[in-house]
C-alpha cells in the first residue's frame, strides 16, 4: 500500500504537522477502551482521518500507523513485535483506504465545507468497514472470536461515532484549510471530549452487564436457597416438598392470569415454594402424626406461618417473602391467622398463595381420605369466595383450571417438577392430617 501511494505521487509535504498529529494519535491510542477481551476502540481515528483528509492518504496512513506505537510497550506475549507489525499494517491499510476514498470524493465535489464534510463522512465509513473486516481476521483464525462477534461488540460504538465525529473533523479540516494550519492544535479539546464520551459508554456498558450478572446471580441464589429450605423440610415430611412445588406452579399461573408483572410472578412462585417452611420448627411428631389433630395440636400447627416468617426475616432481601408467608392463611373475612387481617389488608400475593395452597391440599391424598376430584375442589373454592378467599384470585384460578388438562388440575402432570425438589406428587403418601377451616376448605 505504501509503495502504491508513492508511485501514485503522494508525499509527506508537512512533516511537522504529521509529527504533531502522530503524537496526538499515540496519546489517544494509549487511552483505548476495552469492549471485550479481543476488541478495543479509541478516538485516534479522529486524528488520522483528519490527517488523511487534509494532508493526503500517505500522510494520514503514517499518522495511523504511528498511533499503534503507543500499544507496543504494554503488550505481552511470545511475539509482541510480530503482533505489533500486524496491527500497524492493518492501521496503515485502513487509513490509506479511507484517505483514497476521501480524495475521490473531494475530486468529485466542488470543494468547500460540504465537500469536506462528504469526504470526511465517506472516509469514516470506509475506515469503519475496513477496520472491522481486517481486525476480525486474526481472532477468527485463532478461534477466539468470530467476525460476527467482533462486529457486534465493536460495531455499535463505531457506527455511533460516525455522526458524532464526522461534523467535528469536517469543521476542523475546513478551519485548517481556510483559517490556519495551526488550528490543528484544536484537536486536543474535541479528542479529549470524545474520549470521555467513549469512557462513559464503556462504564455504562460495564455497569449494565454487571447489574445483569448480579441480578442473575441473585435470582439463582434465591432459587438455590429456596430449594435447600424445601429439601430440609422434605427430610421431615416428604409430602410438603411436593405440595410446595405444586403451590408454586399454581400461584405463578394465577399471577400470570391476573396480568401481574413478571417480577411478581417470579416472587409468588418463590413464595409458594417456601410458604410452609415454618413447619420445620413444629414439635417432633406433629407432622408425622396419623389421623386428625387435637385442638392444641391445631394451634401448634397454626404457628408454622409465623415460624416461617421468622426464619425468612433473617435472610437478606427476603423481608417481602417473609410477610407473604406470614399471611398466607389469612381470610378475607378476618377469621384467618395469625393476625386476622381483612380483605385488602392481606397482601395480594398471600391471597394467591392461599387459594393455590387450599386447592392442592384438597386434590391431594391424605392418610384419612382420598384426594377430592378437581371439580369438587373447584366448587369448594367458589363456595368460599368473599369469606375465605379473594373473588378475583379464585376467578383467575378457575380460568386457569378451565383451560388446563386433568393431570394439571390434580397436580400430577409430568412437568409438575421443581428442579432440585422432585415431583409435586411424591410417593408414598405420608400421614399428615390437615386442619379444616370453617368446615369448607382444608388448609
């Protein structure tokens, strides 16, 4: 490329200006911003595109190649000189190609500011495309990245830079030609400003990625913690783990039917999973007792919601879940426990858990009776609206059940499995007697 430019008659006519621009390009390149392990961007393109437009392709290519000198001292590896040579060659070719494009555009226009603007814009576009193409070759050969991956990581930043940089460089080029060559010193201010913009872009990108990773880790930790809690309870009463998985699925489907937010759908699923965790703190033998519970035993059983709240309150970020667990046995008529809340005083997600919990209890086998048919359980729910259950929640669940198959209604479908817990209908059926609430629906 260099020999071709010399043969074509291009020369370095202003070596001092080229030297100044080269120094600016080196400084800009040393402040490059890493977007991925294999991709970086910098504002040095402002400098060498300016040089190639006002001084010609050869001078611009020299400035572009010189900018890579700032990379050599901080590169490591078995062959840093060869790697630097590859980058220098790419930068020279890219800049020279952009310069030839700018020269062609200038030759086809009448000059003036708009001619310069068209030339600068064309040079930036050609520089971006050529740089992406040549810069992705080595990573593709090494297998560390693909051309598409390089374009996706670097392309948006470079594409966004064209409308930002082109007017700036066009104004400076016009000033250089019509006012004074010493206007080149004005490059310091826009270069620094552009570098700050790129830095903000990187920081915003890294912050967004870090936030996404943190949210993903938190969600995974929440689910892992919930799984561990249910597995602990499962060790005492195998029924409860399967019941909790079913309640979690039903509750999430109700929330979706009610068009609650995705966050609330995930939250109610998690709450359904741990809603009975307080049973871990009940006296030994109470969960395992066959047959009906005595009045005192029922009172002890009712403590599981407050015990569950105390357990979950000690976990960071579980305060909202703890409140829902505490109130999932409240009734809209105020006759529930532990606080006797009425209607809207009960958190909506707790009202959803209450319906899902009661329905699955009724459609489950017990030591003292077989599971109720789904149609009977649905009738019981309908009979208990405005006394035990929220009408809107029951209506939403009825809509879900109407469109579902019978295995779903009975909680025995193959996909009724919570990862790490097991099926929603474990065998054998344990001897856990539940409590009747107002003679209507079992808890």
